[in-house]
């Protein structure tokens, strides 16, 4: 996994709970915590860190991932503001994640493993996002979606119709906005 996720994770939990807490997480996880944004680290390491946070704080990993996704979106937009500039529709933005954002990220970082997202636009105010990833970070995706909705000042409803954690082949998010 790209190091930027690790550096933002460290920033997030440090801002939320303090440096001593993050040091406790690193000790519990048996990790040194030395991450650079441009490097790649084993996927297992992010899960080890999340499970350490979960164990210490007694919060389920899915809730922590959603919270982390909520934190990551504004951080990514600070790094890549052109992805959101000129966008004025929340669902149109989401529908372009795979073709615009992920395709650009893959050009810049060919080794990165991003989820594959497909879409069904049901109506002007309804989008179904189909999330495919071996990592099964659908809760992180939910947090990213939630933060994106706030960036667009949109109220929305999300239902997680299918989920890989329940044995489905993909996760499907049904997202509706008020017109």
C-alpha cells in the first residue's frame, strides 16, 4: 500500500488521540512507524495498525476505517485539488472516480493497487457504485464518500446493498441525493 496512506493514518490518529497514543499503537502492532509517502508497504501492515487501534480503543475496525476515509478525502484534495475543481455535482464526481482519479493515479504510480469501481446511474439523484478490491476496504470507501458529500454540501443516503464481508463478490453502495 502506498505510504501516503500510512502517513495520513499516523497524522489522523495522532491529531485525534495524541502522540503517546500513536506510540502505543506502534508498540502494540510491533511496527517502527517510519513511513514515507512515496514508498510502498505491505497491506498487512495497515491492517495490523488498525487492529492495534481497535484493540486499544475498543472500536471495531470498520468504524475506524470509515473514520479514516472521512479524514483522507480532504487530505487527498489538498494534494490534488484539480480532481475536485470545476466539479459541482456530487454524484457526477463519484461517477468519475474510476475514470478520472484512479486512471490518473495509476499513470503517476503504476505499482499502486486501487480498487476497481463500476457504476450504474439509476437516476439524476441515484448512483450505484460497485466496489471491487481484494483488500475489502469498503468502510474506508464509505468514509471517503461521506467526506466528499460534505465537500459538495450534499445531503445523501447510502445503503450498502452487497458486501464482500458477507460473501458477496463486490460491495454495492446505493447513493441517493435529494434533487
